[in-house]
C-alpha cells in the first residue's frame, strides 16, 4: 500500500470512530481515545509519515 493510501485509510478509520462516539454519546471517552491511539501508533502509519516528511512520495513538477 502506498503511503498516501495508508494515511487515507487511517483518516477514514479515525472519522468512523469519532462519528460513532458522537452518535452513541458514550460516557467512556477513554475507550475512544485508546482506539485512536492504537490507530495512530501503527507501525505502517509511523513509517508512512516518516517517509512523507522526508519528501518521498511528493508529486514531481514537470518543467
């Protein structure tokens, strides 16, 4: 999976978790935070962010 795909997948997962939290109105924000931290701590996400921050995967300008 490309780095951008990893990021997009994670964003969709995070949005789903937040949407469910807001819809249900659960009284357990700790569980929601734990789920978000699990997603944000995934190795493939950490690696993808690192590569993107170093400039890999950026679109090349054609002159």
